[in-house]
C-alpha cells in the first residue's frame, strides 16, 4: 500500500474548533477509534498528517515516492476503501467540492498540499454514501453508527474475556467485548440497543448501569453507581461518574462525580467539577444553536438535543451549570454561580459574573501538573501549541479590548 497522508480539509478547520485548535482533524475520536486509527486499520498502513502550521512539529508529514492523500474529515467504509486503493496515479476521488482522496508523487503531493493544483491531476466522481465530520456536533450525533462499525472491525475473529458472574447482562453476549486486563464487577450491562466495548485495563466499578452503544477505551474507568446511555465513548484514561448520555470524551479527561453530561464532546485533559451539569434540551424544544468560529456567530445545528463542547485543558468548578449548546475554548477555567455565556473563549477565567484572562504561563503550569499525574510530560511542542492558541484566540476575549479603552 502507498504512503498514507491524512490532510486537513481547510474549509472545515474553523467549523471543528475548538478541537482543531490543538489537533489535526483526523485525531478526532468518533466511535471507538480516532479517524486516523480507522484509516490505518482499514488500509493496513501507517499514516502521517498534513495539518495547520502550528501543529506540524507535533504532527509531521512524511512523503514517499507515491502518496495516497485522504481527507482527514472523511470516515472509511469498505466500498470507499476499495475504490481509494484502486486510484490511479495523478487522480483524485471527489464529491462535488469535497476532495476525498488523491494519489500523487512526492513533488505533486507537496504542491497540492501547499495550495497548488498539479497540472496532470484528473478527477473521478464518487456518488456512493460516506460519512464526513463537518461540524463539532457531528462527533456525538454520528457516534452511534461509528461505535457499531468500529466494534465489528476491532472484534472480528477475536474472543472476548468472560464477563464475571457478579454482573447482569441484558441482551446478546456477542455484542459485549471485554479486552484482556479489563475489570467489570457487580454491574448491569445492556446490549439490546447496541454493542458495549470495554478496552484493555478499563475498569467498571460496582453498581454501574451501562447501556450500549458504549465504548470504554484503554485505562478508562467508571466510578461506583455510574449511569451511561449510548451512544457514548470514553477515550483512553477517562474517569467518569454520575450520568452520561450520547457524549464523546476524546481522552485523558475526568468527570469523576455526580452530575449530568449529555449530547456533548469533551476534549483531552479536561476536568468537570463535582455536580457539573449541562442542559441538552431547550425549554421550548426548539433546535439548538451553537457558536461557530467559521461564521463568527451562532449557527443552527438542526438538532433538538445538543449540549456542551469543551476544548482541551479546560476545567470547571463544582456545581457549574452550562446552557444548551455551550462552546468552551482551550485552557479555560470556569467557576461561580449562574449560567456562563454560551461561548467561552480560550484562556477565559471566571463565569457568569465576570471574565478575566487566564495567563498562558499559569495555564501551561496547570497543564504540566495535570499531565504529570498520568505520568506524561508536557512536551515543548505541546507548550508551543498552547501558546499559539492563546495568540489566535485574542480577538474573542472581548474584555481585553474593553480594558484597553
């Protein structure tokens, strides 16, 4: 197989913020796996990225003589993978304005990814169905189908570890897969509405009620009495408690206590304080609007249920309340009584009463301390990304402009 490069669709980067502030699009987790992991497994290759400049040191691009370039916002399916594998050199698979994949030599690949169109490039129309992540709410709204698809991919031809007899299983045992080293005790698991995947070294403590589709990735944990409805994904090293419904936690984040999280997406290295709750349904049952970095205003999601979107390294204090469709940027610290604004810029410090700027040196220090608790060091590249996000998010911190007047 040719060298695989997953490229960011430039038209979607702002639509997928705050999560694309700190990662390529293909590092988003939808279902059990990230988009990158899906493509690597589907095509049986290793891949690299072509992404935003400030991310390129952490997520470098590797070129070879022949390169298969795939749009990092597109999710693989068998028909699409078969067609992409058959692409001739200097041809692109396209759907209208969306370029799905291309096969190019090293020089042409560099030209294309640099914004130039190679002279010899020809297009092939793709008219079959496929899934693309175009908005932040697609991450949770398409999670049901992707958990089911990933479950079949990961478990095919493999045998699950047995479920301890301290538990109660409702539904088909074939839809429950427990990886080696995982622990599940004294809990109720229901696969009637979808599969349940429990990753390596994951832990389900006593009294939990888990309903599929559910993915618990490696080293994730549910605390005693946790209630989870599908379609929910707990990324690697996430620890959760309370009640969760149709949400995705990308990885390394905590919701360790009571409180409700629904129809939401939480980035990496976030912490939700005890009894944090988010609204996911408007009182008038109308469609939810969320802040869009692409339009600079509120955009209609077309969804009746839509909750909280929180970027990497953001935190909130105990009893925090988030309104329907709230968007929180990177490295924000939210606390205090009342509902904060529905758009909270990166490096915000405060809540409903007032907002100040979270100094980048303090935010980096907090990130270092949290990551060391998991035995991971904040790299130079990570720090530079966080400092770049601080600079990029200056226009959204309106109070800084007011202070200058």
